[in-house]
C-alpha cells in the first residue's frame, strides 16, 4: 500500500519525487476522512513550494530523456501499467472506498475503465505521433512536420472518479512523450499515489511521474509554484469551474496552455414520443450514480408537458423501489451540507419537492434523493451544480422550448435526449450546447475511444484515446531547400 509510518505509527501518504519518498514533516499532515465511516482513515503529507519546485525540476530531467523514447517504448509501458492495475484491482477498490466513500461497484468500474483507457491510448500512440509532409508551392523544397511532446505537464485531477481521471491524466502525456507532476487530490491521495506506483512497477523511468498533494490551505501557493516554474509546459485540470477560473488565470499569467474539464449542469430532455419508463430509469441512474457527485450527472430534467405527469410517476416508482435506502454517501459532510442548503434555499423561495425532501441522514453524510420543481432563475440552484442525488424538474410546452431551457446555463458538458424518433432526437441533440449528447442513455456515458470535454463554462480540450494524445503534442516544422532550385521570390 502507498503509505509510510510516522514516528507515532500513523499511516501517511508521502510526497514522492524521482521514485523516492520525501522525509515526513509531522507538522504538515492532512487528515483523510471517510464520511461513510465518520473517521480519519489515514493521513497525507502536505507539500511546500520548495518541494513543488523540486518536483518540477526532476520532471524536466526525466522529460529530456523520455521525449526521445520510441513509440513502442511508450506503448509498452502503458500496456504493462494496465496489467499491473488489473492485478492490483482489489487494492485500488479498497482505497477508493475508504477515501471517497463510494460504492464498491463504482470503485471497481473505475479500475476497469482505466485499464481500457490505458490500452486505448497505447494503441493510438504510433498514429498520433506520426508527422506529415505537406504539399508546397516552392520548387525544390521539402517540409517535415514533426509531432513532438509539449514538455512536462502539471496534472491536477479530482477525487470523484479518482482512478479514471487521474490515470488518464498520466497516460496521455506519458504516451505523447511528456513527464508529469501529479498534484493529487487531498481527498484521495492514496489512490493517486498507488497509480504512480503502478507505473513504477511497470518499469517507468525515474522521475517520469512526481507526485505530491497539498492541504486546502497550502494548495494555492503550491499550485502557483508549479504553474510558474519554467519546466512546466502545460496544465491539465479537472474539477469545479470555480477552481478552474483560478487555474486559468494563473496559467494565462505565466503563458501556459491548459486542458480543462470543469463542472456541468447536464439536462436530460424528454420529448413527447419518448419511452417514458426507459427515460425515467436512465434519468434516475444519471442523477443518483455515485451520490450525484459526477460532473456529468443529470442535474436538470426537461420534459415536454404531454408526458410530464407520467414521467414523474415513473421516477417516483423507481426511487421508492430501488433507492428506498438512499443513494450512498457524499465524500464529505461539507459537500452534503452544501447540496442540502442549495435545495432548501430554493424551497424556501417557492420551489416544491416532487420526490424526497433534501434531508440529511443523522451523520449528515448522505442526502435523501430529491426532485425539485418550480425553481426560479434567481435561485442559486438554477445556476450552480448540485453535485448530489438531486435534480431540477422543468416542464416545457414543446421541443423548441426544451432546447432553449437545456441551453440556459453557463455550462456545456453533457446532456441526454429521450425520444423514439431518432431524427427528432438528433435534431435536438445538434442544438444542445454541450460537448457530448447521448440519445436514450444516461448523461454520464463515456468510452475510452470517444472524445470527451466541455464547451462554454465546462472547459476546453478533449480527452480519451488519440484525442488526449493530441493535447500533449505540438507540431514542429523543419524545411529543406535545394539551392539549385528557383524558389518563390518574396515581394515579386
């Protein structure tokens, strides 16, 4: 397991640079709590700006060697790492459940999907890194367009899909020929550390992944120290739009490009000819999966009025039969309380609970699955991501209004459309402002070989497979000219 013991016997996730654990500082420990167990499960070492600088410098040293590796070396490292993760799946499941209080099924799904993601990225390396010979106007000239790795990458993944999002943030840069400084989430540091150890077990060169984490108090200075460092050439951030704005401002300050996947306010649009029972099943699954703590969770239910009553009836039936004991746990009491407050403030302002009452359990770690309606645009919940097992129910008169309501948000990550008429569904899907729209499925649908990313306030850039590799490659043009040829004369 990815721990070392401090003098008092506490299990601590260390900072690991160049394959070596940094000495512990007992005054800078982060408690990692399990909300489902309501206790501290272990600790993590919080970084300093000095350690951040050391991690960036070691990352650059590793990059200078790794950028010259062959596509087969990179491919084989990712494939070996996938095999290690496969063999360590039970260890990864144990850590995810302990740190984030997720269901075991979600933890195991994370491991399975990451293994597939690694293999998909590995299979695309040779194609993604192949250069070009563009056609030219100049006689006797030849231009070679190389695909080169951008350089050391700072990856800042979240806790909520702690394996998939962090593992993908490692695999794509490494597959492109980059090194990575992984700023692990302080909520899932052991899971992220074990991923780095899986790469080491697979034969990763020293320093290719340097990993640290920081407390909420230390996070801002540590993050800026990394982004500011001349070795870091690109940033990948996956998380809330509030933090994304801060990261984006820092990156622009230091002229660093950013790949961002931020929050969402995903609509599930139900048209008048939908299979309502099927739509209800997918909507509930999309809203409640992992206690609603997914950026692609179904946050809004937009339904044409002819089928609104039937849909809410089906949703009630599913919640009463499948989720009578709730929908799991929030990662922390703070997040559970935030969702509770959002819902109750809207209720106090005139919104109605259709299903559930947005109450918390006795430990205040789990929210009752809730559907709320009559929410006004002035309510905070109308604009903010709920991030809990709850959704807003909105009735519209027709397809055109459904599209308008679906797009009435600053976000643009995922959406779903439900209709038996595939042409109507595609017509609506094309008008929805989102990076991904899924017809007849949950809003969270994702596979390792399809592009995923946001529009509007949900970020920019794309992940998965060759799309992720392209984010960490840059074109370099080298031209060759025959002195004997008569080229184009500039100014003539």
